[in-house]
C-alpha cells in the first residue's frame, strides 16, 4: 500500500473521530454504520479495537517517545553574571 493511500486513511480516521467528537449522539451509534465508509481492513481494525492492526493498516509507529532535555540555564546565567562583574 502506498504512502499516499495510508495518508488518506489516516485523514479518514481523524475525520471520523472529529465527527464523533462533535456529535454526542454518535457515541452510541452502531459501530458498523460508523465504519461502513472506511476501507474494510481499517474498519476491521477499529471495530476490533486493535492498536496493532490499526498501526499496521495505517503504517504508523506503535512505540513513539517524546523527550525534552532541559537547558542548563542556571549555569549559563552564572557565567554571564560573572563576566559582567569581572569586566
């Protein structure tokens, strides 16, 4: 499956989630009705509630880590202050 098709499928999933989020009545809608417009493999993954299947169909990574390294502002500030005091 091409990257373009996977991007379209991802957009479709996001649009479906947005639609469900905007209309509280859709929370209790029939799952089959909600997914009938989707690719069969994508619908099966959603209906199964399977993260692994969904990731495989969409070509998504399942293990994503986001980290932030804090800057050492205190040390830098001390160096700047000491330079001005020395000068």
